[in-house]
C-alpha cells in the first residue's frame, strides 16, 4: 500500500519515457530542455503546495507513500511535478509532430476570452475559498501572460491536447483523490474549494493542471528553440 503513489507516477511516465527513444520521435534529445522547463514551473507550484499543506488546505495519507517527507510534502509529491508534465509535454510533442493542428490558432482569442471571464467571475464570487481563488488567479495570469505578453500562437492547439490528456487525467488524479481505493491519497478541506468534483477529482485540479501544462510547454518551446538556434 505504501507504494501506491509512486506506482501511479511510474505507470504514468514509463510508456512515454520508453517511446521517447523511438527513432521517429527522439524526444530523448529534448530531455534537458524539458527538465529545465519543468523545474522552473515547479518552483512556484511546489511553494504553493507546501503552503497549502502546512495550512490544511489539503493533506496526504502517508499510508500510500514511501514515508520520505521533504518540507512537509511526500517525496512522491515532489516527483509529481516532473512525471506528470513529462507525459503531458511528450504527448503534445507527438501530436504536434504527426498532425497539423495549426488551424486551431483561430481559436486562441476565444479560448483566452472565455478563460479570463470565467476565472475572473469564479475568483470574485468565491474569494473566500483559497484553493479556488489561487487556481483562478494562477490560470488568469497564465493566459494573460501567454497571450498578451509572450504572444504565443499555440494556446488553441495546447488546449485541444489538454482535452485529450484528460483521458489520462481521470484515472491518475482519480486514484489520488480516492477512486478505486479505500481512502484518498490527497484529501481536501471542504471549506477551501468549490466542492464540484469530476468523479472524485475537485474541478480546481483540472484547471490547476491546465495552467501548469501551459507554462511548462511555454518554457519547453523556448528552450528547444534556443537549442535549435545554437546548433545552427
């Protein structure tokens, strides 16, 4: 039972990791760029995680973990910020490599507009729920930065890929939040989130994952582009 969380991470990443070495994909050439991007994004997200755990917004059932705790978080939670983004970025890389989804650029403005409106309203209406509020602010800040400051043209494409990734999100996050096991690995204080769940998953988790994915993808693209320029 103490291996539950680490096994979730292992099975999430192992197929993508092995496939990275396929000669048609060669995502292994970009391991360094990915790791740097993931670590940069992980820093504020882990800080957020540590603070929330310390203040009882959520907590972990240690019977499902190896027992190694760093700054109040199980080791598995630290690895989460590498393993989950790895599978997400790998999936985006493959879809982008083998399919032409440039037509989705036409949806960038619509997606950003809807995200800004929804996150603003949710944040204002539920400012007393800290997980909901922080998630809304983080997502709002992410899309504003990417669209209006960084001026990326792939938000529509990334949003479609994230929708596809939800097929993996449900079983992974589902188990973490209690689906199919005796009790949740991650427990949430009901006073700090909306209480809307996708199966057992708080809806905030999906939005949180979306902003994390977009930010890691942004830095990954930035570092891979720099690597390409250096080679040429």
